C-alpha cells in the first residue's frame, strides 16, 4: 500500500497592495512574536517604527523564517542568505529585461 504524503499550507493574513511603498503593518498583527521582529530590525533585516514595519518587509520575514525552520540556520546566517537571494532575483530580473530589448 502506498504511503500518502501530507501537505501543509501556510495562510498569510496580509495581502499587499500594488503600491506597497506607503503601507505599514502593525507588527502585533503578524504571526511572529514582536520580539523576533525587533531582533530582525536590530540585524538590519527589517525596519520598525513605532510598532509598524513596511508591508514589503512582510515577505522578507516570511522567507527568513522559512530559511531558519527549514534549514536550521541562525538569524545572521539566514539574513546573509536572504540578501543573496534578493540580489539573485534582482539580477534575474535585469537579465530578463535585457533579453526583451
């Protein structure tokens, strides 16, 4: 008999608008402890002002926490990997843009 694989879905409570530059999210509304968000701010991963962080950083926190839980990497290591992943994404976008020329 075949073993069935179990799949889990994570549901995020925030959907980001197209122009997310001006949108700030209350860190208490996230499924992450505020102390963790402040630790990430201390490492320069996210920006926090008066208990709010830019909505665009919600994605960064999610990626970072998946790196931590999935690979068992500490916060500074996950931050470096996150930065490198974002640079790769930026370079891939630049390559795609140049190919369209």
